[in-house]
C-alpha cells in the first residue's frame, strides 16, 4: 500500500471534487481518495503493485484539472 498527495489546480466546486473522486477511484488498485478543495490537494491510498502515480495523475488530468509537480 502506498500513499500520495498531489497538488491539483482548477478544482473550484463540489462537482470538481466528485469528478476527481470518481475518476481516481476507478483506477485499478486505488483504495481511497480524499479531495481537499480548499487547499487543492488530492490524497490517494493505493496498491502500488496495481496502480502508479502516473495512472492517478492521468485520471485527474482526464477530468480537465492540472496536476502540479512537487519538488523532490
């Protein structure tokens, strides 16, 4: 099990939250999705033998939102 928090731009309302939760939740291996609308964060718990951060990022971007790279 892995956890990742992504910075996401463009989410402005509950519809945005629902769209991201549904899209990311549909990624095989994703166990939990928590969207923090006020801070523009999406926290995801997932099985890293099935899903990758790229899969999650793609699911968010497919909904029209921008995932901001974090500095390592």
